[in-house]
C-alpha cells in the first residue's frame, strides 16, 4: 500500500504562481512514476504532468512552459510548480503514483488508469 498526501493548493490571481507537493509513504521502493491530475468544475479528470524515478517527465500540452514537475526520489516527494496560472487551471489537483516507470508511449502517463494509488486532492482556484 502507498499513501499520498498533497499540500500547497490555494487561491491566486491570474498570472500568479503556486507550488504543489505530494509526499508518498508506504511501499515506495523500486522505480515509480508520479503524476498530477486535475478535475475542474463540470469537467473530466485530466492528466497534467508526470515524472519517474529515472528523471524523465512529460506534460499536458496546455501546461507546457508554465508548469514544472520534479521528484525527490529519496522520500519520495513530487512537486508541481505552476507559473502564469489562468482561470482554466482552476481545479482540484490530485497526486497519483504508478509502481514502475512512466509509460511514455502515446502519452499513457496522462491516463488515470495507469496509476495505482491516489491522494485526496488539493484545490487550486485562479481568479481574474
């Protein structure tokens, strides 16, 4: 079992920045892929970014150049630095972990079904 705890959400004006963090505990040994997902009001959950213990990362097209994901392998803790936030980024953000390296083929790292464990979520609200 793996437990995930997110932190760092909040409210910010458009153009602002936030940093989300997610600490994993439990059976986290071996290669892992950690990702961030979000679900906005009335929208389906979508993958935002992922990083694995090999250091590779990938992003949803709409956040490329604005969001940066990073992983501290020792703990492990995955962070998501979000710059130039826009109203459409408003959502509940969830951390998730896949036991193994990320599947980069056909952007499967952005698919929720690839992940085994999920956090409870942290709210990000962007106002204009």
